[in-house]
C-alpha cells in the first residue's frame, strides 16, 4: 500500500472514530439548545446573497429609465445606446470570472468574515456611486464592481455556511441560501419600478449596510481559524456556534476540522489537467457541461435582465408586472424543487424541465410575434409562469448538484470551478449578443432560438446525463467507468 493510501486510510478511520464519539455525546447529552449564533451568522452572510438577487435583476427596471428622453427620469441626459446596453450586461459576468479565484484565495489569506465585509463595503460603495451617476461610465464601473462582488458572494457565502454548520442542520442552512437570492430578485422587481434611477441604487445599498452592522456580532469560520493554527480561537468560536461549554464535544469537532484541512492540503497537489487525463473526471466534465450548456442556452439571464423591455408593449400588463410575477413564481418554486430533486430524480427533472422551457419560450416568442396583443396577454403570462416553474424544478438547481456529485473527491473543487468559469463565459456571450440580435432580428426570434436550444438539450441530456439519485459515490464512479 502506498504512503498516500495509508495516510488517507488513517484520516478516514480517525474521522469515523470522531463521528462515533460525537454521536455518543449527542445521544448522552442531548441538544444544547437553540444555536442562536449559528443562525444569526448564517442570516447575516445570506444578506449578501439577497443583494446578489437584487443586482441580478437590477438592469430590468433600470433599462426603461435609462432609455427615456425625459431628463427628469434619465440621469444620463440621453437615451442609452444598444452598444452601451451590451457592455453593461457583459462586463459584470466577465469580471465575475476574473474574481472567482482571487476571492477564494483572499478568503484563505484574511478570512471568510473579512472577505464578506469587503464585499458588503464594495456593494454599498458602488450603489452609492450609481445613485449619483451622471454618465454611462459610472454604470460601467458599477457593472464591474457588482460582477466582482457577486462572484465573491457566490463563492464565499456557501463556504462560510458549510464551515459553520453541523451535519444535522446543514439542510436548513442550505434552504436559507436557496431562499435568499429569489427573495432579492422578487424585491428588485417590486421596488425597481416604484423608485427613480437615483433612489433604486440606494435601496440596493441597504442590505450591504445591514450586513456591515450585523457582522460586528458574528464569528469567523472555525475552519479558517484552524487553518491559521489558531486552535484556542477555533474552540471558542465552536463553543458559541454550538451553544455549548462541553469541552470534549468541542475538542472532537476541532479534530474533525483539522483532519479535513489535512486532507484538503494533500488534494491540492492535483492539477486542472488531471480532469482531462482521468476517464471518470473527463466523462463527469462532459456530462456537467451538457447540463450547464442547456441551462445557459435556456436564456434565463437574458429574461431576468431584460424582462421589463421584452414585455414593455404588452398593453394591460406592464413589463414590470411580468417581472413581479416572475419573482413570485421563482420564490414559490424554491420550496418544491428541493423536495422533487430527491423524490423524482435528477435526470427525469432535467428532461421535463428542458421540454417545459422549450414550450414556454416558444409560447412567449409567439406572443411577442403578435405584437404584444392585449387580447392574448394571458398567453404571455402562461408562457412566463411555465418557464419559471420549468426552469426552477430542473435546469436551475440540478446542473450544480450534478457537478458536486459526478466529479471525484480529489478533483471536485477544480471541476466545479471550470464548469463555473464556462457558465460565466456563456453568460457573457449570450448577454452581449442579445441586444444586437433583438434589435436586428426581433425578440421573438431570440425566444425561438432559446426554445430550439432547450429542445436539442433534451436530446443531449437523454443521451449523456445519468441518474444519480440514491446512488453512493462509488456507484456513480462505477457508472462513469463503463
């Protein structure tokens, strides 16, 4: 047996012993009461994901204001140009890609809590700058900073949440993360149309200010403290998070964290090229890319960002109202999707989702082709409701779930990182092309293109993506080795 295998076996056996001892302690001592610091810290961190949700749809209510000829409405003093729109919606995802790796590295250098504070400060600063912007370059700068902040939030908040959670409450905290962004999206759609181009950015600033204030009372990640060899601080923070003074229980969890860090350091020796050298990782990558490609080609980010302008001529129902409908349905779908994923399975939901989205996009394109007829507005509402539900049960949550399940343990972080970079690259390309394509060919043809992409995606998913529901890691790897 190799030295590496012996080390892995030693760590695994130690983890099992610690887990058994911890379970015995829990059975003997019972629950330590409500873990108020855990949930308070988790809530505070998730405020940033709420802010991500608001900024994700920020452009939808703002576009109508920036397109106005009325200088009382439009702070630019002139209607925004198509080229400006393409740049504004593209630079954010581009800098989101650039910010992914530095955010993770910075979190290891200065701590998760400090990075989240820095992100909140940048979110607040760029919102304040945009509130007093008088030319398009300020909006460019806003898109750059928001892109960096969003990518950092999406990387660091889940890391922080996982590191402060226990196995028994990780599901609850995951549900909190699942609710934060859709709630922000809904409030962005509701508040945006009701406020001016200068007031809405101030609303976007409010969650960051709340995070900065509440963070005074939150704790640093115990994993980061152990990584920096601050064992006494790690034990103190764990005592607060677990609401316990049981020294033995705290010691066991500290040991588990140290074993986790030792394993992670060993796995850092792997290279990104190993994903393409190893058969199981290579197949996992191709399967994840199929699911993620269909997700992006469904046009979700285009629809969220341009909702107001897409349905601006719908007569009795305004484009902003469509945005609110989207936000409500999206929030409701979050509750059902987590249950369906484990009951129905990943593969069936991806297939159903692709077909539903294809049908819904075709319906929306048909409605737009009718020149937004008042008599057929129900068709647009049906299309958007079907689309949001269809996307929410499958194409929305499952591609990232598959990334976490298909890649081997030692390549999972790198594999998910590459998939995330590819996702952001696709978003950049689609968001940049959409304003020009809709202007030259018509929005309906863009919707029909997305519809066709979902239909082709259905076939690709059927041929390539396996079912992983209820399967162990070894069973999934056996499927990939066939």
